[in-house]
């Protein structure tokens, strides 16, 4: 599950960064859902990725980082869509 969180972090960051330049603002229409999916994967990882013997969470930092980066990238993408009036 930590691999999924890590991959989603990378996808979220790259898609948000790709949508920041002027002519590529439409990429944010894909970056925001990817970022929200990153948050969901991170939350699922926090809830379900537990060690069977001890019951403690595994790779908690990666899952928490996925939630934080997903929220930040979604906010940036939403703000960028708002600046371009949803078009550019």
C-alpha cells in the first residue's frame, strides 16, 4: 500500500507542476482529481496498512505525506483553475 501512496504522490506533484505554466492550465482539470485520489489512497493506507503481529501502522509517514501533498496539490490546482476562470 505504501508503494501506491508513493506513486500517487509523484503523479500528483508532476501533474500539478505541469499545470502551472500559462498555456497548460487545462492540465489542472486532471491534476485536481489525481490529487484527490492521492488523498484517498493515503487515508486508506493510514486506516488499513497495519502490521499483523503488532497492530501498528506500517509506513505511516508515507501515507501521511500522501494526504498532505494531495491536499496541497488539490488546493494549488483549484486556485490555478480559478485564476484562469476554469478555462486556461
